[in-house]
């Protein structure tokens, strides 16, 4: 009997015990008509029977034949595998099969299956998350270990540098003390070498000037008897600030410190006896006409002492000190006539004034 006749026979004779019902079209067929295998109908599983599809509902084969003849089936499991291979390619039919299976099962079995599937999925998800977390944790730990090593190296290097800095600070402090000591000694030597010198400031300059005669005339005005032998040298010195409008100072080197001190004392006494500021030693005492310009007679000081003297005068204005003077190369300050004088040895001494 041909396949077509067998199928028609199945349609006309539905009353049989060995009948297969198609899950798709719901048509019924004799099992003997659709299978040539020797496998008994009773050996088929219930899953196979309920999800079986006829050749019409199944996907056509590549050779475009719709024969209902199946290949030989050795076991019911082979039937199940073949059916699964067919239904996996048919998404809609697969959904229908699942619905059919679950509808036939009791509710507690469905719940159990869903729980097991969910548990399996959660286990897979948990393992995936744990693996990813472990990987990332290992990477973070490796980075932390690297940073710890770098931190320890930096800490060691910083400790070594701190020791070097402490050593350098100690050496700097020692050198600073030595420099101050040497500066003090140098200033003392300079003062001793200038013990016979005086510096006369603000004497106007002329091309044909005779500085020695000018100094002798100045001595006559302050009533001091100064002879030619008392003056060893007399000349103008270079300006510290070249842009200053003041004329160059006159440096006079006397024959001895005693002569220098007596001449300086005579000029101080002359200025004290003046009735007003205009009567103090000025250019008019040298026979120079025009506006009276004051003339200052001071000790010949080293640059460091001059700078300290300038700082002392500025500080005296701030703290309202009345007297600031220089004697034997040292700077003195006094707040009033009744107060004691203070010796200013360095800039630090000015900071302690009150």
C-alpha cells in the first residue's frame, strides 16, 4: 500500500487502539501507516505521543518529499531526540509543545520544575558573577600590592631625603653662624683700617677745586687748628648709587685717629652751638653762594655699617627714638635723654627693640 493510500485509510478508519494524533493539525493516523519500524506502539513514550507532528505539519525535507515513511527507530529515546531536533527549528511549535506538557502536569510538579530551572540558572549566574568578581578582585589586589610596594619605596626614599635635609639644615646653620662671625671680624678689621678716616658729604664739585684747601677752610670754620701735616690724603670717592644727584663724598685720611677724632668732635660741637638748622655746617661756610646746602662730617664706615645705620634710622622713626649716632664704627640708639643707649650690632638687634 502506498503512503498516500495509507493516510487516506487512516482517515476513514479512526477507530483503532494504535493511533497517533498530530499535535499541529489534530488529525489521527494509524501507527502502522506512518512507521515501518518494528518498534511496538506500546514502547513509545508519552512525550513522543503527545508532541508528534505529521509529515504535513513538519518542515519539508531538502528533497521536497512529504513521505510519511520514517527512518528505522531503535528506541523510544531516538524518537524523542528526532522530534526535539525537528521542534527546535520551529519556534511556535516548541512553545505549543511546552504549553501542552505543562498543562498535563500537576501544579506542584510544574512548580518543582520551575524551581529547579531557576535554581540552575541562578547557580550559573552566581558562578559567573563569582568568577568575574574573583578576577576583578585579583586585579585589584595586584594593583594594591603594586601601590604598596611603590609606597614603601617612596617612604624609604622620603626618609632618606629627610635625613639629608636635616644634615643640610645643620650644616647651613653652622655655616650661617660662621658667616656672621666672619662678617663681624671683617667689619672690625675695616673699622680699624679706617680709624684715621673721615667722610665729608655734600660738598659741591668743581673742576678746578682744591679739596685739601676746602677741608682746611672747613676746619677753620669749626675752629679747629688743622695743619698740612695732619692730612695724609684727600680725594673724592665713587658713589654707591650712581643715579644719586648728590655730589661725590670727600674722603680725608688724617695722620692719626686722634686728629680724626678731634676734628670730628669740633664739627659736632659747632652744630650743637648753632641757634637754628640753617646755622649748622653748610656750603656758605665754604664761601659758596646760592642756596645753603648742609654739609655732613661722619666716620668713614664700611658698606655693611652704612646699611645698618640706615636701617636704624628707619626703625628709630617707627619707634620714636630721638637719637641715632655712630662712634668708632658702631651704631648707637637712645629713645630719650634719660634712657640708656643701645648698641645695634646687626639687623636682628633692631627686631628686639620696643
